[in-house]
């Protein structure tokens, strides 16, 4: 089992469910009718105890959302079969959208019997520099922004910034979001889990310090601490709080260690007893 992908998949499902009404805008799917109720997929497929993203749309159709690090013909075959099962189970036509991180030339799966052509959204084709500039301008003007864009910004294409630098920019901008249906801590947790395997270990301390702001309750107490030793202890305490939160969400020990800087042994000690 690909553990890092498990966590990426979990973030995708959780984030897009929380911000369901902003999902189509985030994916650039402006021709699809607004999403309605979530539809059950339990009778079709159960994966990591997380329900797949399957929604009714307000025009009587359905939408199935998938995330893939790399897309293969085998994946397309699996999604095609899933699409057929969804049509039968819910008695409606479904569109399948695949959010792909690595560049791919695949567009459809065609056999003598059928043609399956999903909507493929390529991370590598989304301009991170343009998006970052728009997010900064909108937040400076007090406008509402799409939280999904802040969470996923580091995975998009940039000609100027590295993934680590985009992560730092996202972390700072999250602190400036005036209102959201979830806490700043939650947004940071989703962001950290998404990029924990991609940010250089040598940069973690530097990047985490960019998240320290008086508007972020996760780190605000650090401004009142004097002395390097006390700062280190407070950072560790806050890291433990993040670890406990991620443990409760079922994230992998290795990824939590990457995100917090804590040892896997210490994280096991923090895990609640059964």
C-alpha cells in the first residue's frame, strides 16, 4: 500500500467535502451544475474507511471525483467500471473527474465495446504564480478566497518558486483568511499533510516559522516566550498538539513525523490507549 498516497487521498476527500460548494470553482469545472447531496458509495467500493467523493448535481446527474498521483490505463479501467456501477446503483449518469498531480497524456480509455472519457484536471497545468498573485490581491482587498486553492497551491506549476517556497506562501496567506468554515489550524493541518513528503527536511524549521503569527492561535503564544530553550519547548508542545490531531484523523506515523518534527516513538506515546 502506498502510504503517502493514502494520506494525499484522505486530504483530497476531506478538503473537497468540507468545501463542497467551492470544489467546482477550484477545479475549473464551470460547465457542471452545482453539487448537491453526497451519494453513498459503500455498496460499490470501500477504500481506507473513507467514502469516495460522489455527489448528485442539481441537474439530475452525478459527479465522481478522484485524485491520482500518477494516472495509468489500469486506473482508467478501474474508474470506468466504477462509473458503470454508479450509474446502475443511483440510476443516473455520472461524470468522472480525475485530479492528477503528475503530467499525463492519457485522455480516455477506448475499446471495441465502449469509450470512457473522464474530465482530467492537471496540477502541472495550473499556474501557481498567477494564482498566488490573485490570492494575495483578494486577501488584501478583504475578498473571500477559495480555501482549496490555498491548500493545494504548492502542488501547482511555478516558474519562480519551489514547492517549499509555495508552501511557506500558503501558510502565511492562510493566516490572513478573514473567515472560514474551519479553523486556521485545520487549514494548516491539511496543507502540512499534503506537502510533508515534498518539503525539504532542512527547510521545515524555516517554513514552520513563517506560520508564526498573532492571528494563528496555534503559534501566538510563542511571541510571549523569551529564551531559546523555552521557545523549543513550546514548539515541541505545539507539535505534539498537531500530532494528536493528525492521529485522530488516521494519518500515518511517518507523515506525522515529517509534518511535526517529532520522532515516531514520541508520536506512539501520544496515541490514545485503546
